[in-house]
C-alpha cells in the first residue's frame, strides 16, 4: 500500500469517527426538539430563584454547546481549516474534555442525589455524605488530569481518534458515585414499605434507568481509554449526550406527577418540585422537600 493510500485510509477512518460523534450531537438536538414544549411549560415558567430551573438549563445547553464546539474543531482538523488549527488551542481543548464531562455528569449526580435526599427525609448525615462524595470525585478528576497531560508533540488528530487517560480517573469515580446513589435508593425503597406509592415507584424506575445508561457508557469509555482504542472519542461524545438527555428527562418526569389522595402520597403541581408528602407504615407523615435555591 502506498503512502498516499495509507493517508487516505487514515482520513477516511477519522472522518467516520467524526461522523459517529456528530450522530451524538444530532440525537441530542432531536431530543431537545421533541421535549421543547415540556421545557417551555414546566421549566421556563419556574421563578428565577428555582435551582432546579438552572440545573435543567445547564444540563440541556452546556453539553449542547460543548458538542457543537467539538464538532466545529473536528471539521477544522479534518478539512485543514486554519481558523482553529493552532496546536496549543487544540491541545487545550483535548485536555479540557474531561472537565466538560465532569461538569455535565456532576449536574446529573446532584439531581439524582437530591431525589435520594428527599426519600431519606433530608437526613443531615446523608447530605454530608453526598457532599463528601462529590468532593472526592472532584479531587480524583483533577488528580487524573494532572497526571495524564499530553506530551508536547501532541498530534491534533488525537482529538478525533483518542481520549486522555484522565477519563479513566473520571469514569471510575463517576461509576462509584452512581453505584452508591442507586444502592441508597433501593435500600430506602425496600425498607420504607412504599412499594405502592406512585412517586416512589417513579423515582426508583427513573433512577434505575439513569444508572443503567450512565454506568454502561462510563464503563465503555473507561475500557476504550485503557485499551487506547479509536472509538474512545466517539464514546465520549455519546456520554455527553446521554448524560444531558437522562438528566433533563429526570427533571421533566418529576414535574407532572398526578395528584393522589392522602392515603399514600400528596403532591401539588403548585408546590416546590420534588416535594413529597409520605405516610409510612406507622402512620407518621414526613415532608421531604428538595428546597429551591
């Protein structure tokens, strides 16, 4: 095979990888469009003091902006456009990708932790534990970032074909957090004797689905990064998309829970989001509220 043919194959392969990442962006745009009416009705109408409103907007539009930026840079590299081909800039973007992923999944974890926090009736020690978990995850991400900086001879094509090994630190810490959140949810569900309460069933169902999606993609990204496979960069793009979609769906699904009588649970569409009034097996009622900021 001639050198020209090899170069052609490399270009074709990197183009295919870029298309795979572009598909993640297309899927994210599609999900944004089909849920935009619910966003307008349920999110835009919230007061600006609502932390959940800003959590949703960040989850939806920060990843979208990051994805668009990434695809523009990819195209600039593939088609040799001079606008964004400064090697230092591309190396900086390559390094910062793990920070984009961390910020994106951090928002999702905070929303999921808030749901569990409400299920445990705003237990103080659980709140402290969640904050400690987020701090440890943050330290792990930055430690991995510092230990895996790319060499000075960085090739811009690496942005399309590989991911930084800092994603291993990020992925493992994220999976640990997700396992803890799911375990606490299941334990509370089993011990709380709330099997027939719709809002609890909804929280467990959505939480389990969110865990399954995020854990699988995080694991895939860690494995691909460790093996230095060329699919890692595309998996990163899909991770950003799935985290954004899952978090937005979690928030939207909690906005339209039907009103149910006091025999099990009372919810009010006029009250704070994720507010539940739960009566346990002893006949004692607990008001569990995720406060608005």
